[in-house]
């Protein structure tokens, strides 16, 4: 009964993944015969390719920002929206709404909001007299990556709120009641009950957000295409461009192997830290 | 007091952050460009459907809409079918094979689907599956199988063994048990997974971008990307196209809110 799934999966997932590994040891423009170059692609990536190093740096910065802010916001909002009342349910529905939009739509909507000339963001800033803060958000190498990170957080916070609400609702209410009797402040309750009890959920949220940020492509492609001057280029956009604009397929495959390694490494590290944290408390 | 005030301000701020951009798009699809630039949040002077009419005439959204529906519906159907069959088999097998299959499919969760773009592209060029909706459907099935099998296996494992055993005594074969016990019992899980898959397939950009160049085979996200270039200065058309592309999702979200939220969060938690 598992045959159809096994067939499709082996042929269109496992086999390409193995082939991808093979490509990464080759130099290949897609037209002439591929040439085996051993580890050359990887050594070049590591030692000579300043652009790729910059892009990996971009992606790490992007991931850090998104993980920190998205997790913080969603935990905060989930503590606010924990009880099931009409208002909280309504707000959860609103917050979740961006999740159902396509990333291309989200990217294009935010391109409008960020537009330096007639965009909503700058118009609002000017309206309240903050003219000097009305910047060229997507067109300036200093801000483009952060502008996309903000969009990403806007896009997925609602989904994480729902995950946190489900997790926090598992915490027994009498813990809070007991704490209140003992005169614990809100902050103490959060620090000593909510945070440690929510750690398994935090692990899920952080892991998911991290992988999502390393896989990010659509927003960048629809907002800046990695520009200006690669300031918002991420690993997947780089793989795409290296393969389908520069036609260096082997080199692009090597980049995608780097992506797999980075993702596995980061998830492994996170699992370790979050689990140890949990054990101590 | 201070806590309550901060809480309300923050909650309202994020709600507005979602509502304001969405309203700009909805209102903008009824406006002319000038109105969008000068008064993005004001109600349109007249609720004219001109943008929609223009879009149908010049932009040709009908074909990409149809393509997106075909790709999403077939991808979801076959993924659910293959995944539920495999998940049923895995959940019922006590042998090493079951364990092996589960680990094999879980490997797909560790390898991001995006890294396969290059080999898939070359494979599909060879098989003449570029510029083909069938090609997109096959890619979608392959990419979403691991997560679907993961979600459904954990669900099938929760069905009490006795249910299966009784059917087995009555002489029902595996296919029969799958069809008349496992499937009906797992309807909520299948529904939630289906919605999760539908959203992924409906919104995917990377694979269509790479595999589809022919105009009559493009899906909605690709068309939106084209619009950005074509109507670089016309946000009214762009917003209208975004409306058209989002309507099915919004309707489904409103109609099946619970399964929607359940599906999309299960995808995240289990993945």
C-alpha cells in the first residue's frame, strides 16, 4: 500500500537529492558535458567567494532577527490571548489572517507600503512629522534586509500565536492561582511558570521559524530580488540565481549542500540548548 | 492598570498592522491609481468594477486561475491518497519494514525541498515535463508527501487497535479496512492536512518559476510576479489581481476556520 508514495518519493525526492550531491562535485553549465572537479566548488565557496559569504551572513542575520522578534511577539500575544473569550478569539482570527495569503501577495503588498514616493509607511511617517524617518526602505542597502525581515514577522506571527496559545493552555491553571496567593507579580509568574512550562512549545516555534527563514525565497524574490547590491540576497535566492541566471549548476548545487548542512547544524544546536535549558529548570 | 493599558495598546497595534494593509488592498481594487496613492484608506469614490473588468480583458487572469485550481486540486488529492495509504501501512506494520519506511520518509523532512530545484529541473527537461501542469503536480506530490505521511501516521496510530482487529476477524482485507475504517475515522485529520497542502500548492512560487515559462501554463503567483513588471506603476491592477488570487483562500478560511487553523498549525508543529 505504500508503493505509490514510495515510488513518487524515491524518484522525485530521494533520487534528486542524491543527484544534487553528485552535481556539487562537478562543473556544469547545463549544455556541455559536466566535468568532475572534486571538492573545488566547496573550497571556492569557503575561501574565494566573498559574495556567498555575505549572503550566508545576510541569511544568518535575517534568521536571528526573525526568530527573536517572531518568537517574542507570538509568546507575548499568546499570553494576552490565552483565555477563550469573544475578543481573544476574534483577535486570533485577525492575527492568523496573513498566514493564508500567498507570499507573493504579501511581498507585493509590502512593496507598496514601503514605496518611498507614495507608500503608506512613509506617508504616515510624514503625516506625524517624522519626515526624517521616511526612508527608501527596499532601495537602500542599509535597510532592505531588515524591511523584508519585518514583512516576514508580520506574515507568520499569527500562526505562531496559535501554536503558543495551544501550548500555554496546557499549563494547569492552579499553578497561577497558587502563585497569586503567594503574591507573585505578573513578571514573576511569567518567569517562573509560563516561560519554563512553555519551553517545549518555544522549541517548536524556534525550530520552525529557523527553518522557514533559511528556506525564504518568495518574499525576497517578489520584493527586491536580492538587491540592491545583494544586500537582501539569501541562500535560496543565491542558489536560484547561480543556477538559472549564471548557469553554474554544479556551483549552485554545492551552495544547496551548504544550506542543508547549515539547517541541520542549527536545528541540532537549538535542540540541544533548549533541551538543556528545560532540564535545568 | 499599566499592564492592562500596555496590553491593549499592543494588541490593537498588531490588529491594525494586519487590518490596515488588507483594507488598502481590498479598497484599492475598486479605485483608480491616483486615489490609491493619495488616500489609500479612504472608501472609493465609486465602487467601480472597472479594474476587475480590465483585468479580465488585458491581464488574462482566467487561465492562471484555472491552472492554479487544477494544480492545487490534483496535487492535494493524490498526495492525500498516496500519503494515507502509506501512513496506514506504516501504522499497521510491526515489522522492520514499517520502521524503515517511516525513517525514509522522515528524511524528506530534514532535506528542504528547495535544494532539489536543480536536479528536478534537469530531470524534467529530459522528461519533457517543463511547461506542464502535470510536472507541477508531480513535484508538489513529491515535496509534500513526507510531511503528510508524518501527520497522518501519528493520527492512524491513535486509532484503537481493536477497531482494526474486529474488522480483520470479519474477514476484511487491508484495502477494505483502510477504506471503511481508517479513512472515515480520520476525516478531520485528512481535512486539516488537505487544507495545509492546498495552501502550499496554491501559493508556491519557486518550482513554477523554474519550470513554467509558457504564458498559458502559468499559475497565479507567477502571474502576480509578471504583473509587478507589467503594471509597475498601476497598483490598482496589482491589488485587483491579489484580490482574485486570495479570494479562494479567504472564502475557505471563513467557511472552515477551525480546520484551517488546525491544518496550518499541525503542519508547523509536526514538521
